[in-house]
C-alpha cells in the first residue's frame, strides 16, 4: 500500500482525507481544530492508517501563509514526512475537472490525488534563525510601508497649517524638527516667542549641535513664520491631526529602530549573510532580506530552481509552429526576494569614485557591470538588462552558499 493523508488547511482547522492507495479513500472526510486536542485526535487517526497500511503516511497540504504552521510544527516533532504544495500546482489539478466544485472535502481529496500524480518534494525545515530573520525583515517592510503613508498624511496636513516649515531644517522628519513643530505648530506660536527662546528650545532638543547652529535655525524659523500664508489656524482639527501624526512618526521610528537592531544582531550570527555581503553592491539590509527569503539553500538542488523560486524565470509560450519571442518573467515566486535582487543589481552596477582623493570612477561590481553593459550593447532595454543581471546574481549567490565561499573565490 501507499497511504497518504491530505489536509485542506484553513484558519484554525483542517479538513482531513486519507487514502490507503490510489483511488482508494479511507473512511469519510472530517475536520480537526488546530489545538492540542484536535491535533492529538488527528495523530490517533494517522496511527490507525499506519497500522492498517503497514506504512507511515506522509501529510500533504497547501502553503497557506501561516495557517499551516501549528500542524507542521506538531507533526514534524512526531517524525512525520510533510509535503507542502504550492497553491498554483494544486489549483491546476483542481481546474482539470469539468465540474466546477469547491468545498473543503473536495480540496482534501485533490491533495491526495496530487500526491499520486506528481513527484512532490518533501518539506525541508528552515533553520530557526532564518525563520526569525524572515519574520523580522517582513515585519520591517510592513511597518516601513505604514511609516511612509503616515509621513505623506503628515505632509498633507502641514501644507494646510505651516507649508513654509518644510525648508527650515535639513531633515523635516528629524527629532529636533518634529519636536519644535509639536511645540510651535503655527506661525502665530513662533512669532509670539522671541529668537532667544527659540534658540534655547532648539538647543535643548538637539544638544549635539552648537549654540550658533541653534541660533541660525531659530532665525530661519522666524523668517518662515513671517512668510507663512496661514498666520492663524482656522481649523483646530488640523492642529490635532498634526500632533497625532507627529506622535505616530515617533512611534514608527522607535519600532523600526528596535527591529533594525534585532535584525542586525541576528544577521551577524548567520554565516550565509556574511557570504552574500562579500558580493560588491550588497549591503547588510539587502543581504538579510535575500537570505531570509531564500532560507536553507539545501532546499534547491539546482540554481534554476532558485531562479524559479524568485519568479525570475522567463515564461514560455509555444503552440504548433508558433514560438513566442516576447516572454515576460513569471513573477510566481517571492516578490520580496525579487525586489531585493533588483535593488542589489542597481547598487552593484552604479558608478562610484575609487577614493575621495581622486576623480577616478569605477563600478561597485565590475563583473556584473560588464554583464550589464554587454546586454545593453545587444539592444536590451534597461529593465530587461537589470532582470538578466538579477538572474546572474542569483546564480552567483547559489554557488557561494553551496560552496560556502566568498565572492572573490569565483573565477
């Protein structure tokens, strides 16, 4: 016999269907909750299937973000083989039927049938460190997105209260700039205070700068207040919103700083991150994103599989004598990995001065820049050439991680 158990995973529960062999389901499908009692009852059922078939059945389920995590962790500790299927593969199998039926029971049966039809690879556990790094980098990206939106909303309110303030400090979102604006939100508040009071406040909020600098900023502030078209705040709601957005910006900055410290500390203990940073043009942030999205390199036995995981492999369209010549990349893999590689390529091919004392210009990564120039000379557009470089870069990363060597060791 060749038993298998299919799990259609949802939030907090799973639909279970067992097969003893192909086209031979065992008992009726049922649901279990993702708590200890539910998973224990599922374990009893799996042992029952194991006893009848004489073999330990693998567990097949779709990748569902994080909903399948408790199931995977529970049964991985019990020593069961787990197969996590890409939803695109399972969807293709489901859509092969003429009947349009979508239920949890049908989905669980499809997963079992997929096990017998396809050569599915078993799930390989990511290292705990890599999983933590992946969670931290994704959380950092999410909070950064919210931070950017908050700054845009803050800027929209500032334009209706004190538009001239944007030119006072070099960095509008620096701590001293935000604290001064929170203390004196309108030009009326600033003009009612004298230059000496403003200088003292600025020096208090930015003690690392000189008193002379604080005095210069106070003079700029007074000038901006005098030029402000909104001498009085007509709407109290705008002042309230301005104060609220400033507090939110401070909170986001604090949380991002905490995440960055955690990411840096964790990345230093991961050898793969140091290896990727040996490639010119890749810094700490991009390296941590790349390694956290790739996970364990042992999951890929060929660089083309890693390229497909990133969604950088070209789509192919052929029918009869027709062969498509304008083929886009599939974009079916990790979007965050793709974005990190794109930024890494742009940094690597960019020109920079060799030293501050000379005007000699050199690319950060000579090999990648030479490959980019070759593609441009062939007539490839900028984005096509960059994607080709990202593909090449991913092949290098695969070789470095497999051999555990630095970039300079590649001939």
